C-alpha cells in the first residue's frame, strides 16, 4: 500500500501522549484513516499559550547549559522574588 508523503504527520513535533494516540488510531482503523482522524482531532485541540517569562529564562540559561557552565539538577530550582532580589533555592523533593 503506497502512502502519500504529503499526508504524513511530523511525529517529532508531537508529545508522547499524542504519538500514542496516533499509533493507536493507525492500528485500529489503518494508517490512512488513522492519520486523517488524528489530524482532525489535533486541529480541534486548543493551542496552549507559552509563558513569556519562562521562555525568556530558558533562552537566557540554555547557552550556559550547553557550554557546561551551568548544571541544573534533576529536581530543579525554585525561583522567588525577594525584596529587590531573586531567591534561588533547590526544589523540595
């Protein structure tokens, strides 16, 4: 069965749950119908707005992480505003 490459869905841009749903639809109703149903379902999902502050923090810190100058442990950190300063604490597990 030949597939049209234009109807393929970019699976690398999907979340793990979305990939699972796509694969389940493909298994249950076939590749072509499953992808079409998934595309319709995905179009009805609300688009999540990204937090501008979180994006700014990531854009600022990511180059330091890539250079090896900053290591963020698995639990992460908690950022709080203090009186005229920023308080950085390890996140409580």
